C-alpha cells in the first residue's frame, strides 16, 4: 500500500477540471481513426467508438474498478523476497463509497475511466474496415474487465511495478505519469493482437505485386483530430503529473510545454523523413508522427527538460514512419490507424526515455522491468484472450460485407448518403 | 431569497474554468443538428446556430438577465398560504454591478448565458431544412427575453419551484443541477411547439404510403458531435453541482463518472433496441440515445449512485428510439434532430428519476410539481408565443425555397460548392 | 522591470487549466482556414498548421523565449529621458530554470508558446491555395524567433510599451490582456506582408471583369471552427486577464461574458450588413465577423462593461465585411481567410476601444502609441524579413502546381480521395 499524498484543493480542482477536458483525447483519436479508414466505414467506425466508450465505462464500473484498486485501497499481495507485492486490487464493488474515498483515490478512479476507454479504442482503429461492432465491443469488455485493471493496478494502483522503488530501490518505481503504458502500450499491443488474429483487409496484400495503398478517406478529420488530441494530451499529462508523479504546481507549466514540444519535434522529424524518402511529406504519416510525439510525452513530459522533450519527440518522429513501413511491407501487418507503431512503439520509447532522462538512480531498470512486463506478460495475455474471443465471436465480417463496406453491412446505411463517392475498382 | 453559499476560491475557479469549456456542449449539439439535416441546408443550419447564440446572448444581457435574477438577488414575490413565492426576478438592468455581485451569483449568471443559448438551439435543430433564419432568431429572442428567464428564476434563481423545499418541506425544492429542466426540457418543448406550428418537411409524409426516411447527410458530424457534447456535459454537470446542489468538492468526481455512465448506459440500450427491432443498430438513433443519456444525467448525475446512473441511462436509451418512432409514425411529427424525444423527454425522465433516487423525503413530489409546471405552463406559453410570432414572421420558407434547400434559398450558396451531391428525386 | 504579482494558488490553477484549453483557438482557426480554402488544398492547409505549430514551438523554445523574457526577468534596457526602457528580453537560454521561475512568469511563458503559434498561423491562412509548406514554416520561424519575441517583450514582458504607464503616466501602460496586439495584429500584419509579396491566386483577378469569387470549400468547417474558437478565446481572455490585467477572481466572469457578447454583437452586425448589401446574409463573411468580434474582445473583454462589449462587437461586425470587400475589390488583395481584416483590423479596433473605454487617464494615448508601433515598426519589419525570405525560398508554388492544387503538388495526394469533386473550369 502506497501512502496517500493529500492533495491541496487547488491541485484537486485542477486535476478534476482537466479530466473534464481529457475526453478530447478520445474524440481526437476517434476522429483520426475514422479519417484514416474508408468512407464506406466511417459511420461504423465512429459508432463503434461510442459503443466501445460505453462498454468500457460500464464494464469498468461493474468489474474492472474493483481489480484496479487504487492508491491507498486494499490489494491482494504476494510475499516475495520478504516483501509484499500487489498483484490485483481489492477495491469496493460497484464504486461503493467513492464519495468518501480520499480525494486522490477519487481522481485516480476518474482518470482510469477515461484511460480504459482510450486504450480500448486503439485496437478498434487498427481493425478498421473489416471488424464487427459486436466483436469490437467484446474486445473492449475484455480489456476493461481484466487486462487494463491489472495493468493499472500494477502501475497506478500501488501494485508491484510501482513498488519496485520501495521494495528494490529502483528509482521511484515504474513511472507512467500520463498513461504511456496503461493506455498507449496496452492499446498498441492489443491492436497488434487484433490485427494478427483478424488479418489484413481484402485487397491490401494482393497475391502478386506490392501492397495496395488504401489512403484514409478524409485527411481533414485526421489532421484536425491531431489538434484536438493535443488538448486532450495536455490535460492528461498535467493531471497525471499531479496524481502519479506528485508534481508540485510549479512543475506543471513545464509538463505542458514538454507535451507540446514532444509533438512538435515528432511531426517535424516525420515531415523531414517522409520528405526525404518520398520526395514529398506524407500527411497521414505526419499525423502518425505527431501522435507518436504526444504518446512519448505521456511518459516523459513530467520528468524531462524541454530540450529532452524535443529530442524524445524527434526520435519518435523518425522511428514512427519507418515502423509503419516495416510493419506493412516486411511483416504484412495491415494497421490502418497505425496504432501499433504510434501508440505501442511510441509508448515504449517514451517509457524507456523516461528512464534514461530521469535523475534518480535505478529508474532506467524500473522502466525496463515495466517494458518487459508489457511485452512479455500483457501482450501474450491479450493475444490469448482475443484468440479465444475470435473463436466465439469472430472479429471479421464476411468478404461480401467487407466489399460493400462496414456501414452498409453493419448499419444498413452509409455515413454520407448525399455525396457521390468514387467507385473503387480495387474492391470489385 | 435563498441564502447564498459563499464559494471557496477552489470551487469558484473550478466552476469558472468549466464554464469556459461548456460551450463545447453547444458546439456538439450544433454539429449534430447539421449532420442530421440535409447537405443543402448545412451552412444555414450552422450559421443559424451562431446567430441564435448571438441573439440569445445579447437579448439575455439586455432584458432576460434582469428577470432571471439570481440567488440572493431581489425577486418579485407573491404571498400565498402565508409564504412568499418568487415569481420573476428583479435583478439590475444591463448586468449592472456584476463585478460586485457575490461570486456565486456571478457564476450563476455566466451559466445562464450558456444555458439560454443551448435551449434556444434545440428548436432550431427540429425545424431544420424548412425554417427561416430570421424566424429562428426571433424565436431565440422570445426564449431568451422571457421564457428562459422565468423558468430559470423559478428553478435556479431562488423562485417558487426552488422554494418548494423551504416553504412546503418538499425535499430540497425542485432540483435541476445541470439544466435538465431549464435547458433541455425548455428547449424540447419549444421544439415541439415549433414543429407543430411549422409542420413537416415537404415529402416527409406523402399522401400515400409510409413516411419517407430522410437520413442525415453526415453521420460523422453527428457521432463526433456526441463526443464533443460529452465534454460539454461533463463541465456543465460538475459546475452545476457546485452551484445548484451545493456539492462539496469530494462529491464531484462521482458526478463526472455518473455523467459518463448515463450516456454509456443509454447508447448501449439504444444499440440493443435498434439491433433487435431493425436487425442492425441505427447510427443516428444511437446518437439520439447517447444524447438522451447525457440529458438525463443533467438532472441526476449529482444526486445518484453510479449504478443508478447506468440504470437511468438504460431507460433513456430504451425509450428514446421508441419515442422517436412514435412521434414520427403515430403523430406525424417531423423532428430531424430528435430534440423533442432526446432533450424534452430525456430531461423529463431525468427530473423524475432524480426525485425517485434522491434520499430526501418529498423530493419526488417537488420534481413532479416542476414537471407539471414545465408541461402545463411552459409548453403552452411557448406555443402561444411561437404561434403569435409565426403570424408576424412565418417560420417556414416557401415550397420552392425548401426544394432548392435552405443554403441556396437563404444564403445564396451551398456549404459544399466543390463536392458532387446526389440528385434527390424525392424532392422533385 | 515590472514588480511581479504573486498569484494565489487558485488563480494559478485557473490560468494553467485554461491554457490547456487555449489550443482550441488554434484548432478553430486552422479549421476555418481549411474550410475557406479549396478542397484541393485542404490537407496541405492543415498539415501546414501542424507544421507551423511545431516550428513555432521549437524555435520559440530554442531562441524566441530568451528574447521575449518575461515579467520579472532581466531585460536589455536603454536609458531615455532618464528612464530605463526595456528593448529586448534577456531570459535564460533554452527555458533553463523554468521550474524555479516565479509562477507568474511560468504561466506567461506558457501563454507565449500558444500565442506565437496562433500568430504564425494567421499568414498561412491568408496565403492559402498558393503558398508552399516550407516557406510557410520559414515564415513561422521568423515570427517566432524574432518578431513575436520583441513584440511580446514590449507588451507582455515588461518592455517599453508596458512601461509607458510607470515612465510616462500613460494609464497602466499599453494594455493587451488577451493577445489582440501580440497575436492578432502581429498575425494580421504578417498576413498582409505575405499576400503583398506572394500575390493573389491564379484566376482571382482576371485581366478583364470583376474579381472571381472563390468560395471556401466547406462552410461547416468554417462555422464550426467559429464555435471552437469561442472556447479558445474564452480561455485565452480569462487567463490573460489574470496574468496581464492582474484581475481579481471576481472580475473574471464579466470578462467571459464580454467575450461572448463581443462575438455576438459582431456576428449580428455582419449578418445585418451583408443582408442589406447582398439581399441575403453571407455565411463566410458572418464567420469573419464573429471572429473579428472575438479578436476585439482580446483587447477589451477585461476592461469594459457588457454594454460596451456589445458595442465594440457591433463596430467590428460592421467594419469587417466592408474591409474584406475593400481589400479585395479596391486593393486587389487576395486574402482567402480574411485574416488581414479579421485579426489585423479587428485587433487594432479592440486596442483602440480599450483605450476609449478604460477609465484610467492617459490610457488612450498609451494604446495609440502601441498601435503606431505595430503599424510603423512591426509591419515594416515583417515585410522586410518576409521579402528577404521570399528571395531565398519563394512563398509561391509554380503555376502548374497551383492549378492541380496544393495537395497534389506538395503532398502527392488529395484530402478526399473517395469523394467526387466538381471540375473547376475557371482553373483550366
């Protein structure tokens, strides 16, 4: 059990107010996902986002919140090398007594409601244009009932990864101020599991020749979504620094500046990299780069200097387009939203960078233990659960449904009934 | 006169900051209205929203604010059964002395500026594709000069509905923490009055056969608007709980969670209901359901437990699509935005549920008195005023104008001049 | 050096929280710019906005922040008439020691990050449909390294314009609570310099006949962007009043109401003016008017009464459409976004009105000195720098590139690949 920091009223209202703003991160990502998909799937993409948000919130309130526990709440612990390690939370059922909980714990729980929804949204974007609404909702239920609560308990709820500091003197324990691990890496590895199981879109990798470019149907949604996401991420990172890094008020403006600089460095780097590789900058990869910069900042913004924030962003912006290409061309992974590279790899890089730049001794080791856990425990766990789910409730629609588009197939009508859409011969 | 609760600085800055966010509720509803209308009316719909926001703000500042009064301000009272009942406010003219007013009163007034704008926007959405800009602005002027100020004074300004508690021991008096009555029911009954008077769109109810489905022209606007509205509603409900429910800071995270859970329960229920009825979920009804869940939370979020919030949302999500169908098929009401069902009925349900779930004795009776007032006094009053308005300044454009679309008719140009739009034979 | 007002914790968290919201002003303006341009340039417009935001933030953090200095920071001063005048800042390099700076100075710096980005975005909107990404980024680098820091230092950083009060008893010195000068006029005069140098779009002013109307490609983006911008401006003005007008908490609700009323008055006036002139209201000019009202409020909202806020808005709303027409028809200036009239002239009017309505003696003179500086020093400086830039890195694409559209030319693909777009004969 971690001792609870009593929050000042000013810190409490700041974090609470910022959480009201934080759903703009969700709105931004949902809009980006829609814009990167096909026009024939646009309504299904966004309706799925609403449904996933709903399922996550309900399932988390009924089941997940108990296992997530929270700082100061009870925890199922295991003694190992003579020390107690929190394994999963033992919070009250059905959010009982939330009113009477310490203010810090209340805010952590509120944050988790938003975090689980964003995490569950990421695989949905990667499965765009081919995954069924019900399967997407079921995947969200799996993440919000079990996988996210475990991960959140370990990291945010005073569980064993957070205890690495107290128990083993590894810095301050595994640090994740803004959800780089609990939200972005969790969502990214879930996206990887989903696209491995569901497979690529029809026509994406023809039997002969190169993979087909299937550009997103609306670049305005994608790039405007990036601007909205900035607002959400700023709120997320500053509030997270209050809750999870115990930052004093005077450290928060730098956290905000770092968030912006990380995104700025990343999009500048992606702009340059794609300009060099393709002769022209690529708008959708630049959006990926921008988001990867934000994701990186989720781990780093509260811990590094502005110069280091630019640097971590630059690295994210260089690596992201290369990873997107690698996944697509070398590994035949079809990830329309790029969540695996953006949120998965971007989050891992941020967590690593936080260890590199943090002054405390041992912090890098703590971060590496956390990263290993995410890749070695969380990824296989999600893969297994999604694989089982896919046996009962297949992710994919049938080929005919995919051909006519998810909107007609799943909703019976398109998103843009009055606009004339190009016939797409590659799908016929 | 209600005694004024002095607000702590922390509560003051929280509510003030949230009100800066609250216009996202207006932006979300405006975008939903536009998306649910035709492409040939899109610019007129949104320009009308700006104009209505402008007219509401100006008229409320010049006239309405005086009648709305506010907590602690003077009120014209009538003695009845030996007790004083506030009938309409007697605030200063032209916002005089706002700087020197108690902080609580300042924030109530600021809230009312946003509330009146959102209320006035709701009939505009229901009159989409056929109502004229000037008539829409005139309707907004009526609501913001007289009807909203009266309602707000009775409920938020310490008037007779708020006094039911002190004067008659009916719970805490009529409770409406987030504008379920003052904004949503008021807007919903105004929408009903307007569509009764203006009539349905041409071609909606042909002489023979069933009513014509006129799907909204952009599902992305509609569903993305729902996500934006969530942010606005969170801000609205939390700030309202501070101002009107006198909630301590520690009760606010639950209010936020309840807002989310109510929308979540509602959209899940509508998804299920439309899936069962039509074989596939209906995106635009799901958006209606989501919004109805938010509207329900405007009355309930600060008063109920999370489980009850899910329950009230589920009910809203089940009832809303049935009501939309009932209004359209059985009553031949053409309400493109669904505001009558979503905001009107959703708000009434929330107000009722607040009475059912509130622990204070007599609260249910207070809520029923308020509901009866909204239906028995406010609805006829709005109908009468709109009927008079329609005699002087008809709501509807002429049939030719409706055929070419509101953009060409009223603005001389379309919203999407470069995109090719399907010819719509049903209109020719 | 200005003495630093210590901020209360409540004021600090309010301003900090509002700054997290303030990027919605940037998002709104970026969306308006995109909607007012052609569909064939939409992706380039928004990618340019992201890139400009990135370049501004990075360059400002590396270079500009030092010269901007800040309240309480060191300043290079010149003795004139026996008094020290701050000329440019001598802040620490690379944001060193930001954590340890006084809270007020931290927030000013955070504000400046957002302010410089918005200022740099304005010329980009005016150069739409013809300017190159790299030149746009270079222009942003010029503004954020040198021109904005100087201006901000003079006005916000305790420099010579701010010192007019202390040194010459001119009111409280030049006042600009919300960035009317540092952001809007600076951006507006930069837009003027850019379009002077870059020239009009092909086909805008044919050799014979009147200028061609090139309506924006998506009125929904434009008008919805206005609603988003309202949120950003509210945050901006209220936070600015805390930082630069030293407003007590109790003065802030009026500041918010004034912001809304200024926009409301402006859009009502533009609606009326265009209705009278053209027989129908013009949606895009009304959007210009709304934004001009917001810009006006950036100077006035914290200083005037609500009635005066309506009045200043009305004037802005009357003048803006006339100026737009004057620039286009009489001066052959092709400014698709209208930034010169909206942000340039609107900001100047706001600064003047602040002097007219402020009670302090001498304030009007201080405002006039500031206005003269913006027009007499900042405009020529920007023109010179942009002219030099244009010699090295021309703003314009070649005529063929302009014909095919900026998206194809600069990005290799369009924003809406699945939608059928009208062929535009005027361009062939």
